[in-house]
C-alpha cells in the first residue's frame, strides 16, 4: 500500500525546472492555420508568454525567415518579453538550429515546453529531436495550430506516442502557480487569467468585484 504525502508529483512543471520555446508565431504562418481560430490562438499564446515571463521561466523565442518571408512574432508574445532578441532560423526543425541549441545548453534545463506554428512541422520536429536526446518534452496543444484539424491532431498524437506530454495554456499557468496561498504570485496569476483566461477570467473578475473573493483565503 503506497503512503500518501502532501507533495507534488514529479511530472508536474514548476518555474525553474524547464525551458519554454515559442516557435514561429508569425503572420505568414498564421494565415494558413485552420485548426484553431486565430483570435483564440493569439490569446492562448499571450497567456503562455505572460505566464512564463511572470514566473521567470527560461524562455527562447524563435522565428523563421522573419525579415524575408514570415514576418514578426505576434505582439502579444513580444510584449511579455520587452527587448528580448528573437533567434531567427532557416531550418524548419528548430532543434537543427545551432544558435537555438546553444541557448538550450546554456540554460541547461532537463525539460522543454514547446508551443508554436505549425504543429506538424515546427513542433513535431524539435519535439521528436529533443525526446531522442533524453529531454522531457511538454507541448501546449492549444497554443499550437496547423493547416487543418487533421494535421494538428495527427501531429499531437504522434508526439504523445513518442513520449511527449500534452497540456493546455491555462493548465500551464495554473500548474506554475499550483497553490493559491502563494501570495507573491497570486495577483499576477489571477491578473493573467482575467486578461487571457476567457470565461474563467470573467468569473474571477465577477467574484472579486461582487464579493471581494480570493482563492487564497
């Protein structure tokens, strides 16, 4: 009989144990993305970016052919990381770019979290490559998109079968907080949720405005 303890599971993410890599959230890639509504995609990507920035998660932002073809990264993402340089690539597989891998090694975290466009190319490539090299990999599936639902779903299925862990953008935020009694990040977490958390965010706004409610008390 196992003995229960009030401690988190080892597979749960925490701010210092992983690197977030946000890939190719660019106009040209978004134009053909059909598996998720563009507004929802931008909102989810913004939620992930602001969560990572707020919790101090090591983050890499990378683009492909930014100046010559694909355009700049979404403003919602860059706003969370003012002044942060983009790592621009020519490779479709981010993991084959020497500058990105140099940054991954410099950060030195055993877990990688991916989000980006398109799921079947720009996320599958680095996910399978990182898994092959011994990293734990998580994919924020609702902050990814592809040219069709079929393309996105088969890509996620392929990555999960290879050992990647799927999660959602709001799950990512709440997993980093994980305890409402953590007062130092409570207002930030609920603030991000109110701005980018859809109906959940509306519920927080309502409860706090009408009743002065707080999950931490």
